[in-house]
C-alpha cells in the first residue's frame, strides 16, 4: 500500500509541496492545496501515531506571509547568534 506524500484533509487537493523536514515519524512541509475556496499555501506539521499521520502543530494558510522578510530575518538571527542549520554542516568527505 503506497503512502500519501502529504496527508491533508479530503477537502483539499494537493498541487505541490516542499518538505522542510521529513523523517519516519514527522513531516514539516509547505503544501499548495486547492479547495472549493481556491488555492492556498499552507504550513503543516504531521506526526505519525499508531501508523497514522495526524496534524500535530499547525495547518495554516501562509500565502500572505512576507517570505523575503522572514528569510532575511532568519538568516540575520542565525548569523547574530551563531546558530548552525542543516545547510551549515559540512558534508563528510568520501573515501
């Protein structure tokens, strides 16, 4: 049985998505959905409980967020407070 990539409500049709983080038990993603009210960009976090994906933290529309400002501020905070993200970690050299 194949698993749905983004387990949204049946009222939505998934058009596209981007995994911010994915593991066997957690998905955090930006998902473009379509419903009877039109298209929306939504932020989701799902946790797997008893082999079923459940919305854990959020399922909110974010298309009105100021993405350029959010990105700039996040990068500013990372530099200011010397925070390391996944992109900052060095890849191990292949031998």
